[in-house]
């Protein structure tokens, strides 16, 4: 089956501003392999973390509205966290995206159970806005990791007004506001739909930066890459 003949899932994206109409994205759906009885994984490759999150959020809404029967199994590769981590850092609950400290009783070792740093950052922003502050140290006196760099919501907002936030935190904060009242449910859905491996996933989501050197049989490129304008002569030769 040629790429143009693949069935597409039409998803509605949340507009960045209330005055803007919703935009759409079409996510390719591979046919079921008759030998395995399941769909082979499709890599959805984006430039920004926020782009693949928007697609996952749209899948979540599609399931809620009945447009999809169930959330597909996904594998997240962008900024994959590796555990266990030492030092008693805070982590995020695997199903709700909320902060928790995992202590297995072995010298304060904690395990990072968030699927990506980007999702952990979103979960931390949810808690920061809800509680106002985060504890800097755990019960053992170890400093807890902050995925935003801030332990106080007002300080974070002041840094935003002063233009001091890095682009990844700014992006996560924009998503928090855009998906007002939905973000924690979306985080929970994403975490519950995680596949244990790429082979078990229907979709693999990653940024191009994190997938350098990787190969997949089926790839869909997101539209957030900068297009080369017609008529501009490149100073380098592109080998396609």
C-alpha cells in the first residue's frame, strides 16, 4: 500500500488562542499485519516536544468524544528518562503525572518513573500551580530535582514576565494554559497508553534530535519543521 493510500486519523488540535479556529492534523494508520495480528509501529517525528504532545492530546480527546474506540499504544522516545536515579530526587507518578518520591529502602535511592522529561515538566507545572510551592528537600534531607528549575509558582511567573524562562519551560507553560482543566487527565491517559517497547507500540513519538541514528520501517514527519523557501539557493548540497 502506497503512503498516499493509507487511512488517516483526522485529529483536531486545540488552538493556541481562543480567537483562533481549531486546526487539524492527519495521523497515518498502518494496516494490520496478517502474520502478527497487529499494526506495525509508525514513528511520528517532530521538531518540538510540544508537537507530539499536541497529537497525543488530540488522540485523548478523540477517545473521549467517541471518534476513536481506544487510545493506541504509544512509545515515547523524546528525552527518555533513565532510572534509577540516586540522591532522593522527586519523580512523577506513572499514571497520574503527579510528583511522588519512590523509596525502596536502599540508601534513599529513588526511581524516575516519568516517561519523558517534557511530561515530567508538565506534571510539575500542574503541581506548582495547584500548591504554589514545592518542597526543595525530601524527608532524608536530599534535594529534590526540579524539572522547571523553580520551586515557587510566583517566582516562575516573575521569571516568565522577565523573559528568563528557557524555551522548553515556556512551551510546557503555554500547553498548561491552553489545555486548561484537561492537562492532568491527558498526562494520565498518555502514561496509561505507554507500550513497554517499540515493537509493542502502534505509534512511536520522538523529536528528530533524540532519534538521530535511529531507523524505523514507517515514518511520518510532523509539519513543525522549517520549510526551505522556493528560489533560495542552498550553500550546501543535500544528499537525498
